C-alpha cells in the first residue's frame, strides 16, 4: 500500500471517522456551497509569476477535499521594479516627440517592450487565487488552481509518511496555461499603452516541487518546499501613435524566451476540523533575459511573495 494511505488522519482519528462516515450525498452539497462562497473574490488577476504551494506533503484520501481561497502580493527585485517604475517618464518622453517620430530611438522602443514584459509578468499587484484538491488513491492526489488568467493542474505523489519517517514528503508536478487579457491589463496599468500595443501574449509553465510537511495534532501543520519552474513566454507588440513613425522593425519587438525560477516556500496553517488559516512565504530567483531588438535585456532578480489563504476541508 502506498505511503500515507493506511491509518492516516488529520491528527485525530475521531475527525477521520466522522468525515468518512458522512453520507456521500452530503459531501457534494458542502463542496458546492464552499465553491460558491470562495469563488466570488478570486477571478481577479495580478502578477501570475509568483510560485506558491499552499499544500502539505501528505496526499489526500479519495473523497477528501481541500479548497483554498487566498491572496498573494509579489514583491519583485530591483531590475524588475526599475523597469516598471521607469514607465511613466518613458511614456512622457515618447509622447512629446515630434509627430514624424524622429525623436523616438531604437532604445526607446526596446525600453517600451521591456516595460511591457515587466508589467505583464511581474506587476506588483495583489493576486487572488482559488484551488481545489482531492485524493485519487495509489498515493496520489490532484489539484486545480485558478489565479486570474492562469489555470494550473498538478499531481502529487507521497514518497514518505510521517508515521514511519517523522515527516510527510511529496513530489508535485504542475502544468499551467495563461489566457490572454494582456491588452486590457497593459492599458489599465501604464501610460505607455499610448505608444505600444500588445497584440498577443502566450505563456505555459511547468513546475516541479518537493514538499515536506508535518501535522501537529488536528489544529496545526507546517510545510517547506523546494521548487523549480520553467515558463515559455511569447509577447507580440506593435508601436502606435508617434512611436509608429520611428521606422523600427516591428518584428524585432517580439519577445519569445524561456523564463526560469528556482527557490522555495515555507508555510503553516492553523485551525480545526473544517476551517484553517494558511500563511506562506515564497522566495524565488527569476532568470529572464529576453532578446529585444537584437539586445539582451535583463529582467532577472528575486521575487518575494507572502500569501494568506482560507482553507475549507471536507
């Protein structure tokens, strides 16, 4: 039998017996209620590059559910922040150029594209998310996470169980795709949208995580994780307004590059039986140096992300 599937509970056998003896019909009703309540504030997008876990190393049993509704606030490194903060001055400079575009240089076009990548990937705004997790047996559980325009599916396998090794250890593999509300986000976030239009934004992520956790009774759990993520990013843009007259090769503004992140998370949850408060801190190093107009542009640095969530369990 896979680790963690025999004799497992949430730190108290009475809770486990109570849950598993509930009528099957009652669980979907409870799940539907929780989804309705928790989904309301979630479908708002901010930065979608933050890596969070909000889960333990132990897998869930079949028909056992965890639903998280949370909010994170990604804080980016200096290079990323500098690109975003330079946006206002850059926008004014380009818009004040002569109507024939003679005042707009190739470097201005490069900086506009750099700002676009920084805003779309690392905008320092609150990001709300909803996740649903359930066990499927054989030592696995699976999860679905929605975070603004980002949808993620993951599977986790439990390697070690706390009963025999003192810690629950799981390995998770996640795949994510991003929808493309990029133009509306770009327009709403920056004055530079008057000079640069986002034509298309595509991104897919693969994330591998190793998660260790321990439950301290039925009311407290703690976890730590190591994570590696690779994202394939494509951003197509076009100069407009005064900048369009500068004669810059539009095809050279396209960004198509891999972004990598490596780092870890540390978190805990506190509560009892059905409801828990979760707190997590993530530190990831971002490696992203896209080629723009034939020149490598640095958008690498650290990303620190505190996350708070409410968890409902069934």
